[in-house]
């Protein structure tokens, strides 16, 4: 009986650690359009980093500008820029600002994993990480 309690406690502790490591996702659907994006000077690329552009987020009843910033690159993932998209019913939804696995998009592109425009079946180096 005590062994089961210890196992349950260890499992609960592992789940808490997993939740802390997960990236928080911000979701919003509103009826009022966001202000136009501010002009932001995009810095020169940095090896191993991805630029996350500034965007408006809804805080309470007000749009608040979130400054652009650098994110550490995640191998095997592509960063989706944050943006507001108007839906058919006239409402606005905040999308992006997250990481998506590259393999999922490779299937959508006809299996071009490295994004060089050559299908993997014809590419001598289909998983070339030094894509341009």
C-alpha cells in the first residue's frame, strides 16, 4: 500500500514538472479590431535565435503592445509569428506565437523537410540543417 502511495506521489510530481516546462499559450477572440501594428526595427539575424516580432495582446479590455524579442531556436520546430486574423463572422482571433514541428509542415510541402524547394525523394541531402 505504501509503495502505491509513493508511486502516485512520484507520478504527480512528474506531471507538475511537465506542466511547468510547457509553453503558455495565449488565446483570445474579440469583436473589436486590434490597432494597426507599430513599426518595429527588426535586428540583424543572430545564429541560434529567432526574432519574435512585437504584437498587440488583449489585457482586460485594452490592447497592450508587446515588444519584439529574441527566442532561443528550437531544433525541429518553426516559430509561428503572432498575429490577429479576422474571421468570417467579423470577430478577431489571435493566432501564432507558438512553435510547430517541422515534420508536420514537411508533409504539407510535399515532403521537403529542409525547405530548399527540392522534394526529399530527389534531394541528395533531404535533412540539410544549413538551409538558406
